[in-house]
């Protein structure tokens, strides 16, 4: 048997995974891993948790894993080596190593160079205390900067990397200001879930939205003050750059590979690039979406792992297919967790148009009488025509990861919302309620789908409120604390007696705090002769999450 | 419109749920709920958690919910009323209420009387301190008995109710002895997961298997000592009876309804009994299984809730179908959680025969470098012919509920193990690993399905061990601590060099602690010329869970 040579370019997370998988497939190949830095590292996903102090010895763990990797898989590792040119038709990689240029002929090449964190082009924004958030060296520099006086840190960027960094820094007792140029955090998430995350972060850090850094003042090699576009000046001991990711695909582009407009390399379900004998994986690739089939870039660790396994196996001769990417994402934001899977409402509307419906509920993470129970927000995106689940988002203090994963499995299985409503999920009081929030959300969605009870979303009601007869069906105490301007107050308990006080012909929206009483009221009112009734999905919790105000009114 | 009368018999959890759902469907019906006890109660699922001290005021919460229920849903509630006879053709229920007999004509009847906890027929086994574990009154009596001297409690029965009670009692600082007549706990679970639960309980309580109570000694109206069939005598301050459930179906049986051999009432997917205009729900019914379609009895709260919703809606005129029951179960056992969904290995073998395969892995609940990570056992049951997931079990200290629910959704969607391996689950270090244990288990199952690497289960290897060449591929330190008798020690790191020491023609099993290194070794060895190689699924962790010993041997 001729011994094949498989070269893996990139040694963070995906490269070693691809190498290991290639070894599983081909025990006899020469497998060569090429990494620019001084050691093969697995750390990227752990930086924020080391910064926070929760993980004590990330570097130690990494070097152990690195040794295990080399000895168990029999992979040749070149560290301090950089791939500088690729001749795909000739199957030759040029590598700069220890001042020398080497050419490496290969049979198969796996490209796994990941992505860089670009530094914004702002005059003066550089110094020992200005770091991206990608390597152990970044972390060491940040810790050093924070050990000095001040402990004020600016995090530039409100995507998942910026939010994770802010979470870790707050836990490390830094005084954090996060600056994001858009009006919201976490652009992959819907408005309500993103606002949930924002509120959790703003409780323990300063969050500045709609502004960006336009200048920096330095002293003794360190940036000391940032100037923002909104006129704010920030004193800083350190600056963390987390303003997006830039795929490291220059080498592939120069070799003629087809890139997406976002500069990721397009791969197919076999993780092949457009170049012969070249596979790619990790956070530098776009993969086919689970729902739309179109290429999507989802720079998440779990997907990076999956592409790495497929690229490694296939480079070694297998024909493994990539499962479709659901763009699943999970971010811890201090006491809160937010996540998504499948299509967001915005993606669904772009893809399936008006047939995309969104159902939002707030329900207890587990039996409300068991300690630690707290409402989770569950948002389901589904197809009005087929009833199929397209996506889900979730936010709350506990059990968010579970509901996201259940939704991911449900999407993979093509479940409709009424099937999801009936899935027999596990019940024990510390973990769920007899009717799990996922079952509740799907039940409510199915009621809408079957035209049993219609809801209206908070964002839509915000635009249309004056056209509706609004009915607050909560108790008096809740009503007194604040309601929607112009709403009538008729508690659910009294609704049967007092239904005559309402205009039966007028389009009506019933609402409460979470959506549950509103749902019951809508069902009651439509059976008591009102011709056009809906309820506010997610209730006033959702109304406030989309930025709408409450007013104090006297009861009628 | 003629006003219909819907009568609900039984007021614990399922009856009120059915009544509420009936009200949603029919705003105008008279809905009458009949309950034997003094108040409508929701407490059954919360008893263990109140006993433990984690839930402070279960009774208060319940009465609040009861008031809310009556006022919001407009349901007429008769407490202290017992249904004594049913004439289904005439649609008349006879009720004993406050010393008087009343007949109640109805249009639809929902039967939700639940199940009783039968007291074993043992001479002397009764007294103020001998209680079942079904009501708030039971709980009050137990607390009173425990407030006295001793704090020794015997729990009779090792099913989920007995284990839950033992968990609550240990947390309440009682000295617990659990007595189960079979040789294992939790009969619904497979051997390995049940042993996991047993170990967790035995760490903080006395667990006596294979014995039952044959006599009891009393003093002043209280049982003071139990005599067991194995000769053991137990001093007790209280006795908790949790020896199975007996469905309260006498009334239906007398009325001519078809019961299952286990005395549950058979209902169809519309929750209809065999009697006209009579529906049934809760823990007294058998429902069609998700996987086999055959009736199954799964006395779990979540399923009780689902049947109640369907029965209530349909009694009020809807045509809602029950989702298939997956017999999902989740039990907390002190620091451990165990669960199942779908078919167990035993059920699958009975149903699909030799085509049922079982894959067992142990993998970290989340990134091993993040605090609190601990191996979870995941066992997948799948169809060797179609690759479809049939069932799953899980045990561990964290994240068990999540993996069970993901499997439940995957079964509902008909996923194959290779599809499940690729489901894009959420990753963040506190909650999962880049490759979630569910993905890992499904990857390993798929490798077996595709005949890529074959495993052998611990129970099977225990029977066949002498026929195999056994290879311990762990490090020297682990090997010295104990291995399988007769095994060769060849660490994975040295396997490539030392493969010549093995007999290539002999059927071989490679093993390690968890299964991972064994898997890699098997793949390596079959590519290095061994003709028949497997690895021990779940490694020595599973080997020990099925009760097999380790021996100390010198390295060759």
C-alpha cells in the first residue's frame, strides 16, 4: 500500500480534530499538522472562562491534550511553521519554517486556519494593553494589564465573542464597558432574546450601543483613553478587541478557491473546497444551512468540530457527509443564558416570506414551587403552511441549553409544532414542569396554526396598538403598576360577568404579564361573541423587551 | 345552544388539567369536578421535595392554585364527594356526598382517579407511622413521626416513587433503609443506569435488595421493628410504603370498561375508553407506545398531563390526538440523575428482536476543564436494520435531563443514529462540549452500524470473556489499579510498535476506562492486520456497573 500524505494547515481546535479523524480512517498515512504558533492549542473556546477565574489551568490542560494527541494519533506536528503558498493542481504546499522555505507535496490537504479578530482602523488604537481575544498570549497580556491600577476595561464589539469576554471580565471583577456600534447586541439573535442578554449584561457592566471608537490617547505605550463617536470618553486600563471575525482565507484565495462574499471558503456537504484535493473546516468555512440549503457562516465551536471531523475523514479517503448546520448558538451572559437554533424570525421571513410565524412564551424553567425556578423565554419560528418548526430562541437563567438542544433535534427530525407539543419530555420538579416550556410554546403555536386562538407579536402590536380594543386581563395590583396606554382593565376572573362592557365588533387584543391569561381570555371572548380577538404573545414581558412603555392608568 | 355537562372524576393533577382544557374548548358547558378529599390538590409530584425541605410551602401554593383554578375556569368543584357507580349507557354517575347519594346526569365523563399505593399484606404492618407516599396527609404524618426520636425510616419499594422518597428523606437527615424485593432498583431502567442510581443512593442510605418485609412489631400504635425475608431486623421510627401503584379503576371495571392485565384502563389516541362518552387520563390509563404502538403504562407526571389535556379537550367536543408515549422518566437520586426515553434495551429486544443494538458511552457532561464536569453515561438503543433511534438512557451528575429530552425529540422525529450524530447542538463550556455526549454516543453507534468499528457490550463480554484476546490499552497507572482477568496490557501510545505481540487471528477486544481509547485501539488494530477486533463499549466503567470484577495483574 502506498503511504499517502495528508497535510493539515492550522492547529487551534479544528486542525487537530481533522488530523485525529484522518488517522482513524487511515492508520498508515503520513499526517502532518502545520501551526504558526509555538504550540498546538485547544484554548480558543475557554479564554473567557479562564479570564473569569472559573478555569484555573487552561494552558496546562492544553499541553497535556497536545501530548496525548501526538502520541496517540501518530501525527507529525510542525509548530512555528507558516503555510505561505498553495499550488493545488501540483498538490504542493510551501511552508516557511525556522527561517527556511520548504515545499511539502501532499495527497490531500485540509485547510483549518480559522479566523482572526480584526483591529478597527482607529488612529492610536494600539499598545501593550490593546488585545484581541483569540489566544493564550492575548489572555496573558490582558491579565497583566488588569493587574495594574484601574481595572477599567473596554470591550469593543457586542457579538458573541465580545459578550463572552465581558462576562469573563465582570466575573474577574473588572469594571467593564462594552461598546457596540449597532443599536443592539448579538445580531444573530432576535430582538427579545438579544434584549434579555443586554439587560443581564447592563446589570453589572456599562453597555454603550450605537457608538464606536473614533480615537485613542496613549501614554507610555498603553492606550489610556478612548474617544467614542457619541462624544463619550472612556478611561481604560485595557482594551479588548472583539469586533467580528475575519476568516484567514488569503492563502486559499490566492490559490484560486471560491470564497463567499464574507470571505469564508465555500465547502460542500463533503467539506470539499472548489480546489481539487483540498478540504476545509472550522470557523473559516461556510456550510449549507439545515433549513434553506444556502451557505451560512456560523463561527461556533460545535459546528467547527463537525466540519473538522468530516474534512479529516474525507481527506483520508472516507465519504462522510456533513449534517446540515442549524447555526446553533449558546451564550452565557452573567446570570442569564441566551441561545438559538435553526432560522431566526428575520431569516425565516427572508426565506419563506409571510408564511413564517413566530410564537413567544414565558414559562417557568421548572416547577415554580421548586427553588431556582425562573421564567424562560421560548420563541418558536414555524412555517404557517406546513406547521414545521424552522427555528427557536431561548433566554433565561436555567434550562436554556436544554430547550435549544431539544429544538435542534426537533428541527432535524422535521417535527411540526403540534408534534413538538406532544413530545414526551422528561419531568422531575428540579428540571422541568409536567408540561415543559417547549411543549407549552409548541402547544400555543399549534393553537395559532389550527386557528384555535390567534396571537399578535409584541413588535406588531407596537405598530398597530391604536387600531385595537386592548384588554388588560390581569389582577388590579398588576394593572396599577403599569399597563398599555388606552387599555381597558377587566380581570380574567371577572371577564365572564363583564364581557358586556366590551365592544364586540371591534378587533380586540387581550393581554397579561406572560401571555397565559391573555390566551385564556382570547379563547373566552371569542366564544362569548367577540368577532376578532387575539392575545399579546409573550404578554407585557415581551412588550417591554421590544422597548415599549407601560403607563399608569386609573381603573375604569 | 344547549349547555352540556362535563363531569370530571378525580382532583389531583390530571382532573383539574382536564377540566381547564375542557373549559378552553367549551366556554358554555357546565363543568363539574368531583374529588374525594377535602380539597383539590396538585401536590403528588412535589411530596419528596417538600419532605427534603427544598420546597417550603407546598400546601399554600396548592390552595392558591386551587382558587385560581375555580375562579378563572368557572369549574364547579365538589370536594368530599365520591363517585360510587357509573351507568355509561344512561350517562349517569352516582355520587356519595356529605352522607347523601346524588345522581349526576352528564354528556361527557372524564375519569381521572389516578392510582393508589397498595400496602403489602404483611401481619402487623399498620400504624400511625406507616404511610403511603401519595398525599399531603401522608407527608404530615411522616414529618410528625420523624420529629420524634430515632429518625430511622424504612422505605419499602425501589421503584421511582420509593427512590424519590428515599432521596427526600436523606436530604431531611433521616437514616434511610430502602428495601426492594428484586435484585435491583428502578425496573424501568437498564442494568447500568439502575446500578448508577443504586450506587448514588447507597452512598448515603442503606439499600437492601432481594428482600421483603415479612413481619412487623408494634408498640403504642406504631410499628417499631420490621422483619425482612433475609433475616434482617430494622428498627424504624416510620415506614414509607412505595411498593408499586394500583390503578383506581374499580368504578370503570364495574361499569364494563376494558382494562389491561395491569388493571389500567385502555384508552386510544383520543383518550377514549371502551365505554361510550367516557374518556380517561392520568396515571390510571395505558396509552399507545411511541415506538411499538402497543399499550404501555407509564405512571409519569408529564404523560399524565398530556393525557389529561387530550381527554379534557375531547370530552368538550374537540378531536385532539395524543402524541405517542415514549415512557420518558427522570429520577433524581441525591447527587445523581437517571432517566430514560423510548424503548429500553430489554423492550427493544422483545419488540424488534436481534435487530436491536445498544451503544454505551461515558463522556463529560461539559468541557472537562470547566468546573462541575463529570462523566455522563449515555446508552442508545437503535435498530440495526434501519439505524433508527429507538430509546435512550442516561445517568450522571449534570445534564442528564437535557440528553434525555434531546433523545425524546430525536425519537419523535425518527432520526437515525448517524443523523443524531450530526445534530447541531448548542455549545458553551458550562453546558456541553464541542461534541456533545449525545453526538458522541450517536457517532459511536453509527460507526457500529456502518461496520466501521464494532463494540461489544459489557454484559455480553462478561459471558464471553474467555473466548477473546483481551487488550487493556490504558496507561500503566490505570492498569496497575485493576484490569480484566487474563487481559494483555498494551498502552494505546505503544500499540503501533507492539502490535506484533498480539495474536492476529484471535478474536480480540480492546478496552479502556470509558470506551474512547478502546474504540481508537480497535480501529488501529483492524488496520494493522487483526481480523476480528472489537472494543468494550463503555469501557471498564460499564464492566463494573454490570457487576464484573477487576483484578490486579503484573504487566507482561
